[in-house]
């Protein structure tokens, strides 16, 4: 199925805007004729006609009549790749249930210095501008002159707390000199002034630099979990941006030979209380049992142990269609309806991960599907693959590969 242009429904009029767990309400349901509701199970929806690069969303004043930036300000912020790098430069994302939108924020290094957020509204099926980039001097210390966060490669380090309606943004490579990205809380209700820096991850172990490329949210226990480059696994409460990080485990992805964090994605399995990390190679995945926060265990040689993994031969051994595990930063997200993890790296196939059986099952589209999504971005998908709730009794996911391309929605069979 293909769709072009905005759907036209305003979230404020729906009463069902929080589609993180959308359930049909019968004939009175204003979304009963929504394009996602009408999708056949096992098919894809392609949404075209609305892009981050549209003139109305662009901060470039030479093409936009809405941008508040002057030409000199834009020339200072645009970097080498301009605003499309919000997606292309190792950028992540997270889904906000409050307004049923996929949020993304990115850039970093010399690619793009803008720190603005964009969201794709599943209700309206259009991209929307959340705020404009900060202007001033980009210092590569993680903090702009106005106290907001510098742009960064956000990887798999954007997470959202449903309870507190806040995002956490980690990442690395902020500003022209690729400085530290720090840890930030961002309030989407006050987007321009919504940045709050909170304590950085500790750097008291060898090779630690305080950056984080994987962050997930434990919604039930109100924890953010973060992997620190060289520094281990940490938690902090979702409702206190002044709280320090608590170290729960040493070792970045267990150190050893397993460090290719730029190609990895993490997801939290809510029912199992496990964090799963995949990407880069089939023998570089990690599964952490975090059910007891005081005693984190990792799947090593077939059993969950407190000992760390030191060799690739000790990592989980998956069976089935394992090619997805070796792709560059595939999308990975939890399906609360089916109780499994779903991975995607462009194209029409999805992959279902069973963390108990250690199986990966490739699922091809249903007969009658007419859409094949584009290939994944070269630098990875990261958090731009997210569950958007249950529509017509089936789980649906959203995926984004490009700032100037279509958005894709999949309804599971």
C-alpha cells in the first residue's frame, strides 16, 4: 500500500493519539479508516510526499520561508552534509506515545551542527518540525553557548520514558572536533528550552570516555540503562535528572574483541527483562539478564553468568536466519503484543528474535504486498525502527532510512 501526503487528522481531535498501545474503539473510532488501520497483515505501507528536507521544515533560509536563521547563521550550522545528516550521520530515534510520533535527532562531528528535533506523526502521516537549531559557537564540548546540547551522532542512544514523557539523548562526536556528547534529558513539551544536562557517565575505568552509544528504557521499573564506551553498564532513574549514574557492570560490551559499537543496536525485552545487543557480526551479539539490577548476568557459553565475556567464542550462538545479526546497526525493537524482538535493516523482510530459544526467523511479506522499502542507510538504522502499537489487532512498526525518502510502516501478520 502506498500513501502520499498528510492524513489530515489532528491528534488533538482524536482522543486516541497515544497509539503506543492503540486499540480499536468500534465505529466511533476516528482512526477506523486510517491508512495504517486498513493495512493487510504482513504488508508494508509506504508514506511519501513528506520529508525532513522539505522547504517548510528546512532551517536553510535560502530555501525556507519559515526558518528563523539568517544566512550567516545557517552557514555556521550546516556542516558538511547539511540537515539530511539528522538521519544519515549515525542517527537514532525513539517513539513518543504521547503524540504517536517517531522522534529523531542527530548530526554531529563535521556532518551537521544543528541540534533540532523532527518527528513523524503516525496520526497525520507527515514529518513535523519540533524546534529550530540553536545558533552560536559550536565548541565540541557537548554544550552550545545557550546551554542546549550540541548535535551528536546519536546511534542507539535515544530513549523515551512513557511515565515522565521525557527523552534521554546520549551519543558521541559532538561539534566540529567530535567532542563528548554528554547525557541530556529533553522535554518535548518545551522543545527550545527543554534541554537539561545531567551527570555524565563515570570515566573511572581504562578507556572510558563518558560517551554512550546504546541507551534503553525499562518502562516498568523506570530506569534508563546506558552502555558507556569503555565504562560498563549503568542505570539512572527516569524521573530525576540530577541523579548520578549507578554502575551495574564493568566492561564495554565485555571489552575483549567485542567493541564495534558504531555498528550495534540495543533493545530492551520487557517481559524477559533482558537487554539484547546485535550488529556488526553474528558472533558479536550480547544478551544481558538485568532482572536483578544488583547482579547483572550475561549469556556466556550458553548460561547466564556474572563473569564477563572475553572472546568471540563465548558469545550467544543463534540459529536460523542470522544474517541480520551481522548487518550494520540494524533496527531492533520489542513487540509487546507478541513478546518478541523484531529486527529490520531495510528491504521487505523482518526478522523475529526469540531470546530464549536463540533463534532468528526471517519473515517475508504476505502475498499481495506491493511495497518494498528502500535499503538501510549506510551508517545503520539504529533507533529509527520502532513499534507504534496495535492496529486492528496486529502489531505495527515504523522505519526510516532517509531524510529525503519515504517512511515505511509494517503490520505484522
